[in-house]
């Protein structure tokens, strides 16, 4: 009889632990989903700021607007990578016909340099700047999608 009673108690403890485990798992899932939503909302808000500053840069190509735009893009990249977004890779052919792999951040950095050159050279009435701003926006969207 004593053995059976002890077994019942251990079964009760196991079932209570299982219920507590399910509760803590669901709480952890809710917290994880909430954090992910907050991170995505933050990235969306930052993307909106990048887009607004990009339009401002396309209209008024000044060094101040360029620096603000570059800082926002860098902030977006930093936050998206710190939130666990992964770098995507892009493969292309180089001049000798071999495969070349680019990380998306390198491509974004290259586009930022092109925008900087456009602003400093002040050519083509902003069309190239607007095109590059659009390309950077697309690359940033690819980074967090």
C-alpha cells in the first residue's frame, strides 16, 4: 500500500509540473511574439524615417541631408541585425566569369557611397540620387523581410 500511495503522489507531481510547463511555454511564446512585434514595429517606423529622409535628400541634395540619410540607414542596418535578422547573400559573376558572393550589407554600403558621390558631384538634377535612394530602400526591405 505504501508503494502505491507514493506512486500516486509522484504522478500528481508530474501532472502538475506538466501543466506548469505548458503554462510557462505559452507565456514564453506570448512574450516572444510580443517582442517580435515590437521589433518589427520599430523597424517599420525606422524604415519610414529612412524613406522620408531619402525623399528629402532627393529634393535637396545637401551634405546635411546626406549625413542624416546615411546615419538612418546605418541605424536601420544595426537594429535589424541586432534583432536577429540574417544577412542575405547575393551571387553574381565577376569579370573573369567566376562566382562572387556579396552580403547585402556590402551592397547597401556601396549604394550609399554612390549616393554620396552623386550629392558631392551634384549632377543629373537628382534623378540618379532618387534612383539610388529607391535601390537602397529596396535592399533595406530585403534585409528585414
